[in-house]
């Protein structure tokens, strides 16, 4: 394909992905009310624990457009999620022709692992939100706390998104190991720096100032990091068995395995076990075809 044909194919793929995203957003807006009920469930559980289950309402102090904008955001996020098979397929259909068969197989495996990891991070974030609300909203009984709908939605979705992305970090390390960029020995040697960076990442990205969400995210990422090291060790060992001479230097000769054969000493005469027969005679050559006319040797371009 020429460059223009690639650009046209990319345009068609993006158009189809946009149609899938629009349809998914429409479905998300239709179910936005039920999805938002699931998101505010931690806040309603907190109100129920205080004996005020009937006041599970959020404030729209930002303006009259806040409820509409929140429902639109809920529908958009849910539409991106449910239309993921469509736009991911369009992206894959554009990239896959340039990959080898082994690279395609690895991509299938990584996508199959990435989806459960992201879902696990989202579920863990939802549980942490439900626990952290009891800590933040119940610190004092001298205040009447009015939770804004826009701020609450931003807080919950940011927690879910960041936890989901954090759970994908060890998978990125495994991908680098399979690509031959990062070895398991180097990953194991950097475990102290990696744990420090994970706690720093949790402290920076978590929207809540409490140390609990940061610590839980960093600990989960640390466990997944060592799991990634284990997968990298298995892959390096398998790669080492496949590449027999990978441990030799460029100017180093490899040893010769004679097996069951006897080693020939210097100066020793070698005897032939049987007579040497002559090869078959080569048949005669055929007549040479006459040269083609000059007009038939070239095409229109040459």
C-alpha cells in the first residue's frame, strides 16, 4: 500500500471507531441514572450508617447544568468502556498487518491480561472510596457536610481510573521483557527503587490526602511487580534454552560436542571404511533459446 492508501485506511478506521463510540455513549446516557446510583452507593451507605438513609442526595451548587453534565460524563465514560471492542478492533486491524505472527500472539495475551487487571483496580478503588468516606465525612460532628455532585463524581472516577492504570504498570514491564529491552535480573536488582517510585506514584496521583489509599495502591503494585519479575525470569530461562550461544562473546569459540565418536589425535591416520564410488555422469545440455526481440524485453515504465 502507498502512503495515501494507508492514510485513507486510517481515516476509515477512525470513522468506524467514532461511530462505535457515539453508539456506546448513547447507550451510556440511557443507563446513566443506574450507573450513577452505583457510583454514589458508598455515600448512601455512609448516610445509612448515620441513620439518615433518606438524605442520600448530592448538591448541585456549581449551577443548574451540573446534573446534566454529570449524566453526560457518566454516559461518555460508560460508552468508551462498552465500545472498547469496536475501537480496539479498528486499531488492531490497522496495526496487525505490520506485525509478525509471534508478535500478534503476544498482543492477544497482553490484552487478555490487561482487561482483568484494569477491572481489579477499578473494583479496589470503589471499595477504598466506600471506606475513606467514613473517615473523611465522619471526622467531626460539628459540621454539616454538603457533597457537591461534580466534585464527588470527579473524585470517584479519578480514583477508579488511577487504580486501573496503576495495575497495568507491571504488565508494561513484562512487555518490555518479552521485547528484549528489560531483563529479569535487572528488574530484580531495581526492586528498592521500584518500590520507592510506586509509593511516590501513589502519593502524587491519589486525589485523597490520606495515607491509606496511597499505601494500598503501592502495595498492590509491589505485589504485581514481583509477579512480573517471576514471569520475566521464566521467559529469560526459556529464551536462554532457545539461544544456546547467547552467553558466548563475539570473539569466543564454542566447544565441539563429539558425542560417542572417538577423538582424532594429531598425526593419527584416518582409514576409510568402504570404497569411494564415482558419481553419476552429468547429462548433456540442451539448445539455447534465441534472444527475445528488443520490444518484448521492456515494459511501459522502462
